[in-house]
């Protein structure tokens, strides 16, 4: 694992998340790119929620695995959920960091120390904190909403 290899989740939890991310990637709807991605989220309450990418003929309307998993988590557990860790996997043996939109989406439900794991270029697993992955993230002030 590259980057800082200290992790707040156990190796058993990480392995389970990797297996779930790979398994859900098999359900991806990717007839155009054939790039099948899965994401497994470990929530602060211990629940695990998964999602996969869903492509669309209008490429702009494609939903990434991370966004799919966040949407499923909110639907199942409500908007107050917090993500402890996220694992991204793909069935194409390729590097796949979360895209910019997914980084911001994950950030919305994470803390700076939330751990994000994804395949690196060399096939190893990279671990980064949310802050490292998106250092200039922003949140809107909802106190006045």
C-alpha cells in the first residue's frame, strides 16, 4: 500500500471492503467504456454500503461508483451519515482514483481523516485521507438555511 500505511481500519475490514467493491463492480452498467468500477463505504456506525458506476449514452449523465454508493447510503441511513473509509475497485486492472466530482461528493459526508483506498498505477492499493485527496475542499455554511 502506498502513501502513509497507517490505517484506522483493520486489515480484515479493508479486505472485506475490497471484496465488496470488486463484487459490486461486476454489477456495473458500462456498455460504452467497459470500465467497471465498484465502491464500498464503511460508515461510522459500522454499516457497509456499496455502489457501482452506471453509464449513459449521454456520457455526462453517467453516475460514478462513489456517487452511487453515497446515494445508496443516504437512502438507507439518512443524510446525517458519516463515512469512515471508502474503497474503490475496478475490474480492469487499472489505476482509478476518485474523479473530482466524486472527491467533493465523498467530502460532503466525510471528515478530513476519512480514509480513501484506490488502485494505483502499479496495481498496489493507495491510501489517502480525504484531506490529502482534496486539500482545497469546501463546505457551504448551512447554518442560515
